[in-house]
């Protein structure tokens, strides 16, 4: 008695798959904290700024390139390296398990498999990271021409690997007893691992493959990353699931 009353209005019932519902849950968790979005997704901002600079500052970029005497192959390698660095700073999946905290039992009690829960965390990361990475890759076409296709291929493959490595590392070394939610976002080792993944092809190109066609190098790296992605996803669906079910 005395409580506010709301009149019922009949509306259309909308349904969704378990996977879609889990992705929406992850997105709601992300957008509920501005600090989380900025710390985990600063690379998204960098990608947008880089794309805008390449598009609207094309004349200045070409002037710098001409002054430094950089070849198209060198510019292509630099573009791929910079986008890879931006991707390594995106730690959505790398903190998604830890952010469940002491309430991890809630999602584990949902009538869905553990594999679906983990894949939803990975999927949200990719829904953000892949478009963000492809934006500057596409914009780089204004400077490097058709080589931008190989830059985009490399960026997409590296986005998959960063999502996988982040989730694997978070499963192996979760932090569920944090006091401030920024602790698991800033203290993960996934960024170091992804930077290491980026450093290997960079050093190989500089010291061993500098005379090779950069398109072949980027294409080869993309193939390796796609293959590694399949192995990591298999681990997540098997050992990763067992690890997740042991938490809490």
C-alpha cells in the first residue's frame, strides 16, 4: 500500500540466443564504467585518431614521407606495427574474467555452458577491436595504396590473437579478490604477452627479411596468427573451460 504503481503495457516479446544474451551482458558490464572503458580500450581511441590523421592530414603525412625518403614497403610495415601496438593495449578480454570478482558464481550458475560464457567474452573483444583496427588500416590506403589490404589482413589476424591471449592469460592468472575494478584491468600480463607477439615478426623483418616483399611478410604473419588463433580457441574450449569451472 502506498507504493508507486505502473500500468502494464503489452509489448512485443523479443528473444535472442544464449550467445547474444551473454555478449549483451559483457557489453553492459563494459559500458557501466567509464574508467574501465578508457583503461581497457584506449587503443580504440588511438585507432580513430590515427585514421582521422591519415585521411584529413594526408598532405602533411606525404610531406613527412617525402622528407624522410621512406619507401612504400617501409610505410606499410610501420602502419602494421603501429596498428599492432594499438591492438596490444586493448585488454577487454584480458580483464573480463577477473572483473567477475567474487560474484563469478552468478554467471557460472546460468543455464549456459562455460564455453559459451568464455566465447562471449572473446566475441565482445573482437566486436570492438577488429573494426577499430581496420579503420586506420583502410585509411592508410591514402598513403600506401593497395598495400593497405595486407595491413588490414595482418591487423585482423593480430586482433584475433590478442583477444585469445588476453582471455587465456586471465584464466591462468585471474584476480577475483580485487577492491577496485581498475586493479585487474591495469595489472594483467596480457599486454606484455601481446607486445612480445608483435616484437617477434618486427625483429625478424628488421634483421632477416628487410629485403623481402613486405606484402609476403605480412601475409605470412597473418597465416601464422590465424593458425595460432585456432589453437588458442581449442585450448579455451577444453582446458580453459575446466579452468573457468574451478574458479570461485
